[in-house]
C-alpha cells in the first residue's frame, strides 16, 4: 500500500467557536478587482502581447470591472510598458482605478512609482510573505523581521505618494500578507495593523487589506474562519478587507463566497479562473452565482459567448465545455429524465406567464447571458421521449401530443443505439419525416373529395367522402363513405375495401406556419387488437391532413 500520504500534515482548525458566517447570506455584490492582466497573464505559456492586453483591458471595463490590476511594472519592461500605454494613450475610463503590484523592496517600489506618473487613480499593491513556512524556510526571519520589511516598504510608499509629482493623482494602497492562509491569525492582524499605521490609514483614507489564499490549503470553511477572525480583530474603520482565493483544492469559488459571509468586502480574481497552477477564483462564476440569487452582481455578462471568445483569443486558453454558465455544454441535457423536466418547465412558464425563472436543471435563463439560441436539449442514446419532442416543438414548431411522444422517442432512441452518434435537430426531423411523413405504402390516396349536406331533419350535416386509393402501387380503387365528419366518412369508405377493425382514439392538430403558406398538421392515434398506432398528416387543407394522418397510422400498423 502506498503510504506517501503520511508525509502531509492536516490543516489546523481556527479557534472560533462563536463563528457567525454560517448564518449569514450574501446580499450585495463585493468590490471586484480583476487580476487577469497580472496574475492571470504571468501564468500563461505565452504571455499576452500589448495588443492582447489592451483588448482585455477594454473588455474588462465594458463588463463593468472598476478595479483592474494591470501589471507588476517593476518586474518586467513589458509590464512597465502596459502601464505607461494605458496612461499616455488615455485609455483608462474616469471611473476605473488601475492597480499595480510590487514587492516590499525599495528599488522595486521606486520603479513602480515611475510607472504610474500621470495616472488619475491608482492602487499601489504592496506584498510580502508572512506565513510560518516562508518565514522559516525562505526568509529565515522571525515575525519582527518580516514585519519590519512590510513597515519600511509602507513608509517609503507613503513618502513617495505624498510627493509633489503625485499631488494630482489619487493614490490608494493595498497590502497583502502573502500566504495569509499559512499565517497565524493573530500575527496577520498584527502585521496588517502596523502597515495601516505606516500608511497613515484612517476613516477617510482606508487601506485595502487583501488576504490571499496564495496556495489553497484547507476546506473553504477554514478560510472563512480565518477571514472572520481577521475581520473581528482588525480596525475596520481604517481598512477594506479583500480576499484573493486560489484554486489548488478546486474550491476557490466556495472559499470566496464563504469569505464574503465572513466579512470580506472585495474580491480579487480572474475571468474563468485563469492563473498559476489551478488558477485564481473565477469572477464569472461568482458574479453569475449572485445573479441567480436575485442579486445584481454589478458586472455585465449578458453576452457570455463574446466574453469567452475574447478570453480565449487573448490568452490562448480554452474554457472547459463544462465550465459553469459559459461552457458549451452547460445548458445541454442528454438525459431523458432531465429533458422531460426541462420541457415541462418551459411549458409551465409559458402557460403561466411566469416572471420568476422556474425551469428544472437550468439555474439561469440562457437568454440572460446571450445563449438563447443554443440547443438546451440534445439527443443521443441517453435521451428520452421528451428530448425528441422538445426539439420538434422548439426548433420546428411540431407539438407532438403527449401520447405520441413515446412512439417517436423510441424511433429516435433506436437510431441513436444503432449509430452511437449524437443527433442534431435536422437529424431528428429526418427521423420524424421517415417515420411518419414519408409513409406511402401499402395504401396511397390517389384522389379525394368531401361534400356536405344535411340529413332529412336538417339537424346535423352529413359529410361524404369520394376518392380512390391504391395498394402497393396497383390500380386505384374507387371508394365512398358517409359520416358525421371527414375522418368518420373516410373510415366508413375504407371499410368497404375491408380496411377495418381500427378504433379512433386521439386527434390533435395545429398550424405549422402562418400567412398565405399556412399548413395544418394532424396527429391521430388508432387502436387495433389492443395496439396503438400513430399517424401524421400535413396539408394546406385540414380535411386532407386528417385523412393523410389516418392512412399513415394504418400503413404503419402493417409494418
């Protein structure tokens, strides 16, 4: 047995027996900060070029992101250049604050301030590692030594920001105790409080304290406990608490949502969760999760396909087909039971003019994010009767009666089992046509005419059918019959050539087009010897559509 698991330590539980976050709910959107151009970009195999960065920046502004971390200008000339391009080309909207990241090192801080000259609004984001592991292994310093690094850097930033050359710039500060999740709670509060002092934070100049799960190392509830502990002990009058979850355990979205419950006001993340290793928290999923709970996320994803295309074009990454909300397949149901529930939900909403979204298995109306023209139901061997019926109604306007859906669904399923392939809507219609509309034997109607007269008492009309019918391509035989309606008259005519024993069980019809080219479609169900047989007929003449459907059902019963 592999016992490699023994070299790992379980995470510690925060001592917070009176935690409050489990009883809270998210009621409003946080402040959003995109780190796509920095944290996301540094994780790409091929980092974005200037043109791609500018396209993404523009898109983020159009989505409604008001805080955008545009780079690490002291780390590379490329990042320095993007900051300068945004400023010098006047590409930053007046209501957007850019953010630049910098380590707690003097020459890097001075280079960063060189990069932001002339900007209107900016966050200068300072960080240094504070976790017990990094203190011991990387920096070989105690708490006091790590704190001094942060305080010295914060004082220098404050000094530079107060200089004359930045008198027309609105500079605000962000501080991150990097590897917050591996930092003792009381020490995180201590070092952040010292940084607040060094930056001169007060109620008029609040500093963002950003708490990164630099490496996600615990379950989301542990992160929430850490955030709540921090929020309880930090001076909130001087600080805005922000969180920056990563996705190493695959639970960044949950950690972010619980972090908001725990008191955070701001979130740093990326579109579709791009970032190093397993990525950052996904802003798209977070925002649309709120949307589905009746909360305005203050971000606009009304055309999610356009955002996805931009992301893939600029980053070279691909959005998973199963990605929440944006994935190609997330609004697609193959399962028969799911298809049935979705179809009934759509019908329920139409019939009741519902204002509240109430479709099973689909948590958000696809139209709200620009996906209303994509197939919600797709057909394969796992699909059921409702799936095929849904495609026929939503794509082609053929509303199959409930009793007929099983009959058609079985034909579709047999085809899928034989081919092992998924069917597109045209494939489904082809099966429908072959199964019902193209059935011409053994009996074919050659000619027909209906006349109407009243009985002797003039109480009800009598319909007479006159026509001819052929069998297996043979000579046409004249037939005639009377009845209380077109179908009854046709049935009585058929009896005269020994086509009998059928009971008329069900009948439905509706229009399949409008205007001068309007056609009617008729569905019938006949029963003979305890077996049900379905038929379909289409014609500009509803009487003709009816007898075509009857003849279709009779022909199909003889297969």
